[in-house]
C-alpha cells in the first residue's frame, strides 16, 4: 500500500512531524484499522529521514494507542476504543508548567519506589546501583546526565514489577524530557544543588535496597518536593534559557526523567 505523504520541514523536530503526518492519515481514514504501515525502509525513503527518526515517530504512535507491532509481520493501525491521553508538550515552556510536571512525577514515582522496595531482587539492586554510578560518571565528565537519569528511574520502575505503571511512565516520559533538561540544567549551576540531588538519589536507593517501602516512598516524594524548591530558586535569566531547552525535540522513551 503506497500513500503519498506530505513533505516535512527541515530543521523542525522530524520525528514529531512524521508522527503528526501518520496520525493525520490514520484519523482521516486513509490508513484504516487493520492497515499495515509502510515498512521502515519505505518511510525513510518517502520522508527522506533517518531510521532513528522513523522509529521515534512509530514509537509515539504506539504510545498514543494508534498502532501496534505484530512480531515478524509489521506495524498495524489499531481500532481506538477510547481517546488516548494526550498533552501539548510544546506549550509547557513556563516555570509553572515545569513545577506541575514535577508534581505529576511525585504522585507516580513515590508509589513506584515503594513497590520497588517490596519487590526488588538482587539483580534489580545491582542495576540501580550501576545506573547511579553511570549518572555520576556522566556528570563528572561534564554531561547533563539526562539519559543516565532515565536509566536510574527505569531501573526502579522495573523493580516495581507493575507493567501498567511502567507503561504510564513510558508514555509520560516523552512529554517530560524537556522539563528534565531544565531541572538538571538548574541543578548543575550550583554545587550544592548537585550534591542534594546525588544524596536524594542515594537515599531512594538505600531504602529500596533495605526493603523499606515507607522510607522509599518518603524519599522519592521528598526528592520531587526538593526539585520544586530548586526550580523556584532559579533566577529569571535562567528561565529565558529554559524556554529554549523545553522547546527542543522530545524523544519518546521510558520513565519520568530525572
């Protein structure tokens, strides 16, 4: 099945554009329920983009509940049973919006940490410890640590052993990566902030390692509360730069970032 997709604009977020075009085709019925999407190679050629861009676009369609993969067959349009949850991530460029995103994270991640403390295995403990070490290494090398932070929270989410929570975190993660860049950029400006974040991560880990669900929930909630306090202490000049950070392309992915 060949569909003539409209062209995309160089320079803008390519994966978002590809996803938007495919979404429009699905909602207009030109890609109907049960139809197979063009192959990855075909989409790369039609949009003149990389395979990574196409994969990110298809991942976004999956998170919106528009398509699903069939092993060894391809990606097919799904029947929508209800309107999927959606956010306008591009509008979330204000200080207040970032704080509100952290509040969402607080509600979810506290419970995730508590469940992880109850259900973690030795391999989970090892994975979380390794993710903290990777984050420390990235920061010491001068990086922003965003992706390493993702892996830290991913490891905790996996230890919670709840696929619905993991799915929710994965979906929300695509909207929160920009906010994570902002919080980490703010924290990197001050050595005391950076130490606080490192200590908070360690306290969450220690509570999970000890199997103390109550302490893990409290530590995760306190981490988010302190993130809000650090955001509130950022000066106006920082928030001018933050708007640019939030407007950068968001990547579908896992876990609430930070």
